[in-house]
C-alpha cells in the first residue's frame, strides 16, 4: 500500500492493491472526524461525478471524512466495468484501508457503486449504506429488478434518487426499511434540466443537506 499527497496537500490519495488490481482512495479528511463515508463511482464514470464531489466538499466540515474510491478497472484506464463479483472483490479488499482511521464506515456509492455497497455491507460490518442513484432496473426494463440487493443490505440505508431517473423513479421503489430522498427533476446523474424550477446547485444542496441530516451525530 502506498500513499501520496496532492499538490495542495489535500486531498490525499492512497493506492491499495486488490486481487482485481490497484484501486485508489482519495481522502477528504475532517478535522475532527466522527465517521468515514466511503463512496464508489458508477460504471459509466469516476469520482468526478458532481454528487460525489458535492459530498466531498460539504461533509468534512461537519465531521465526516469522505473517501472517494476508484475501482481497479477505472485506475487502469479501462472503459468498461467488470462483472459485479469483480467489483465486490475490489471493494472487499479496500475495506481494511477504509477502516484504518478507527471510525464507523458508511458504505456508499453511485449507481453500480451503490449496488456494491448494498451487496457487501453486512459482511463487511458497514455502519450503514448511502445509495446514490440506485439502478433499480435497466432503462425500460422494469422486469429486471435489482430491488433485492437494496432490500437485503442488512443495515440502515439511504437512497438518493432523481425524480426522472430512467434506472428507476422514486415511485417505482418497493416498500422497505430504507429511507428514500428524492431530488426533484434529477436524472441518473442527479442533473436537472435548465427549465426545471430549481437550479443544479439547489438540487445538490438537497443531496448534501439530506445526507448530512441522515448521518448519525
């Protein structure tokens, strides 16, 4: 395991070897942290996603260290994500590094990363799960439901879902013990149309304030 610091000394990047290849954690440290939020990216993008960046900016001042996790396929520069079991393998191998600060770890991620967090939360001892844009089903294929992954996370779970997400609108989600926060008009990336009655900044504020209120004190 190696570690390097960015030019501005923050955030810190850490490379972690896994059976699926080298992964990378970018740490946004809180001054007096009470927990760690570990968030993985989706199958179509990396940790530059606006929602992940918004959380990394908003939560450290509130005592939450944010660890943005890049899966090995992304670190290697590949364009296609591997099979779910390979994603889970990488995530499991990263977990000891996420636990190293000695704080409760909230397992999180967007889209495919949310699925990984849900599938592995119980076995890894995650405090809870933050599922951003959970892909309930492929677009136009509601019969291919992935609801079981969400419902079986085994820990307190918050789903943050765009109102116009083609991978599953909030109304499509089944009843369960999880909490669902809707970002009105948001798509799968939580982006809102220019004609929407709220701005993109307001949409991301719904996300960050909702997550902050849900996380334990």
